[in-house]
């Protein structure tokens, strides 16, 4: 098989395209190991269900103040105008509360899903949404295992609403509004590593008060928002069967195969084409 | 013979009557043939209604015309228009693989129409994707490079859609050149075919599977009978027989509706369909075997005796195993009619499978299930009808089904 000029350019073209595109699609979820993320620790045993976090969140983010009150057994959900809600649960130890909002995963599914980096994990640890990049495809919503991003379905210029750990306050050196205003000190803000230490300390000091587990330490590959509770977490409506691997891991294998296919396929296809060239003669009755 | 004569006349007229290219194009844009056909009578009101709904959608937001919820953010427009439509467009890469890579010249006569079908499918289904975007003005962000989300499967799929459309346009462009009588352009463009084919097959492999990979992160949301880490492989393998079934289905309609196919190709068509049925059967066997492996390996017996389990069995036995056997049987018996029946059953099965992953099995345990509104349905049908209109327009003007004009060198 002689490689003439024409074929040479064909191969060259395909290889060039391969290199250009193959590089662009290489998958690399940001490794979070050497960065110190901030987070929030929520202690359900201290929460009194006063909803101050809800109203201060609404105020800080220009959203309508919450009007509905907490009722035991009724699950309120975050939506496009409520970034956080507190629900009451009838548990084995009586009534207990649980605050819900974005978990700020170490390796978030939403940022791995986002094709424009509109969903973005900042170096501070907050997962934020950037409207100038977002094209409204809602793949973040499909991917998020906690169902956190919410979409304004009744707007011609819809936004994705979710807790962003009050990122603009963080950059001003302040702490998130919900943490600052919590009268029961159920919420604390700090470096994730310190928060885990603090949570461990509380469990060790009062083992009878706490379930021996920090929800979010391992869940979904580790989250920035961490939970302590007095009862098993499934009694508080949290998904306890969630995987401890991060969610972007699920599509990593596929993404890693892309450059391989891009290099191998054109070569194999060209090879087969050359090998079958002589079939031209006996075309009428193959099969 | 008469038809061939008239064809030649048209070509000569096009080349020599001294009309400017603009006069020629304006003439070509005028409608041809009878206007009040049954298809037109049905499709025109539907398309007008669909356009009105699309206006409302951009004016009042997605929620005004769709039943999408915060839990089910992707509905019929993604699950059917995009995911299912692209699977059916898979015939283009399979056929170009057979003809240009495996040199199976027997199928050469249906390459053009299949590529055209594939190209239009991508244009319209990517178009349907735009309807579903909340902020479509930002759609250029992942393309112009100011914010590449390279870890996103959707980023890959979006780029592949775009590049594959270009590849298909190159594959089809010789027909456009023949229509315009551009001899030199045709020579250059047909020289690019093989490169476009190789690039196109590579892209198709990745984005057909990529459409499945989109759902990999929705692990906790899809019914376990349909979720596995092999979704991408399943989507790829099923796109082979989905695409070929579409080719069989579309071919048998085209051969009835359009009376411009040469006698020779008309006669060869049965042979083509029988050959395709064999490939379908083998691909479906591989697919079914993979599904059984995933099912057994995932220890999913407990799910079988549930409503979703029966639904799964219906899909796997009624619309994969049965049409597969039908393909085998009718291939051995040379029964073209039964092959067409099998192709339709297979297409139903592919629609079921894609919808089961994306819509029906997605949030299958939710208290309130997503059911599309009639408006979502109308827009979906509008997309399909508009595509058929363009398809018909192209076929009536360009040498897609009929033979190329006489000046074309037959070797290409």
C-alpha cells in the first residue's frame, strides 16, 4: 500500500482534527485535595425550627420572604424563590428539624455536568451559578443527586436558583447570612477540616445526644455542608443510601475513553478501508 | 427510458440557458406539484399551531407550555426529539461505514438519501434542543471558547452534534453541487467524502453513546432496570439497528411516494432491505445479549414482578427479541413485507427504550409523574413535519433518489 500525497493529507487532516478535539474533550474534574474548602456545619439537635435562616437567606439574596410555617411531617421543598427550607420530622427521639439547601459538594455533579462552567466550584468551596454563562439546559438539575438547582419555568429570562453559600458576602469577608443570624447557634461556618473536627468533638463529648455519623463527610464524595443529628439521618429525610464516590466519577470512565476512540477509530477505519478496497470487483453478490 | 431522457434535458437546460444563479434559485424555491395533498392538509395547520406554541414558549417561559418540573427537568423534547431522534439518525453513519469503509457497493444507491435524512434529523433535533434551552442566547458559550465545560458529557455531545452536522453536510454536498451544476465544486467536495465519513463515524460512535452517558450521573433517579454503567454501550449498539430500521422504513415510503427512482435502483431495493435486515438482526442479538448480561449481573430479578418489571419485559421481549427473530426469519424467507413489520416494531422498541431511560423510568418513584402536555406533543410533531417538508423539497430538486446528471463521473 503506497502512501500517495492525497492519502497523506487525508491522514494528516484526520490526525490534526483528532489532536485538536481530543485535547478539548479530555475530562478532568477539579481535584480538591490541596485546596482548603470552606463549609457549614449544621447541628440538627440545636435547631429550634425558628426559620430565621430562611428569612435572612431571602433578605440577603433578594428573594420573597417565606410565608409558610413549619409543620411536623410536611415536607417543604426548596424552589426557585426559596434557597433553603427547614422541615420538621417526627423521629424516634421526638420532633427534630432539618435544614435543606445546596450541599456544596467537593466534586459537584452539577459543575461536572455544566458545559459552560456556569455552575462553578469556587476556591472558597461555594458552588455558584453564573448567569452570563448559563444556557438554561438544566443538565445540572438532571445530575444533582440532591435535587438542588431550581429553574424559573415561568420566565422568559429564567435563572437557576440555588444556595451559593452567600458567595458575594464571602468575598466581602462576611459569613453566610443563615449562619450569621441563627439564634440557636445550630449553624457554624469555617474550614471544612475544622468543621469535621468540631463535629467529631461534639459526638465524642455527648455520645448519647448524637448519631455517630457526620452526614456529608463521605456522602457524594464529601460535601461542604455537613450535618449532625440525634437520630439516624434517614429519619430526617436525607438519602442515606447515597454513594460515597463523587458523582462525576460515574461519567469519568466514559469521558476518558473519548480521546482513545478519537485516536484509534480513524486509524482503524482507514485501515479497514484500505483492506477492503479490492472488494470493488465482486460487489454484485456478496452477502 | 423516457424518464432518463427528461432528466438529461433538465440538466442540459440548467447548464445552458444562461439564467443567473439567483434566477435559478428563486425558481427552485417555488413549490412544485400538487399543493393540496393529504400530507399538506394535515401538516400545515399542525405546523402553524406549533409555531404559535413556540412563540408562547419564548414569551412566557417553558412552564407555560410544558409540564416540566423541578424534579423532571428534561421531558419529551429532550427524551424524544433529541435522544430518540438522534438514535434514528444513526443509519447515516452505519451506511457510510458499510459503503465507504467496508466497500459494500450494493448499498451505494441509498447512501445519499440516508445521509440527507441523518443531516436533517440532526439539524432539526438540535433545533429542538434550542427550544428547550432556557437561555438560548448563551448557546454560543460552549462553542466560542470563553467557558469550556470540558468535564461535561453534554459539552462533548454538543460539539459532536455540531461537527457531525458539518461532516454530514460535506458527505451530502456533491448532491448540492450537482443540483447547482457546479462541476468543479463537486469534484473538490466529493474528494472530501472519505475524510468526512471517517470523522463522522468517529463522532457518531462517541455521541450516540454520549447521549446515554448524559444519564450516568442520574444514578439515583432512573429505574434500576434501565440504569447501568453500560448505558453508553447500549445506546451505541441500539443506534445501529435503530438507524437501519429507520432506513428500511423511510426507504419503503420513499419508494412509494417519490417516482424518480431509476428502474435499476428500484429493483435493487429489495436486495438492500434483505441485506439490512440481516445486519439489524445481528446487532439486535448483540444488544439483547448485553441487556441480559447486565440484567443477570446486576441481580435484578426482584424488580421483574413489579409493574415496571412487566414494562421492561414488554420492551425486551416484545420489541427487541421478537423483531430480532422476525428479522432473522424474514431474511431467510426473503420476505420484504415482514422485514418492514420488524423494522417498525424495532423502531417502537427504540422509542420505548429511550423514553424509559429519559422520561418514563426517570423519577419513576415520584408522587407526581411528568406527563407531557398536548402542546409539547404538537411542537414535537411540528419538528417532524417541518423536517419532512424540507426533506421533500430537497428530494424533488437535488439528485438524491434519482441518478446524478450525466456529467458526473460515475466512479465517485
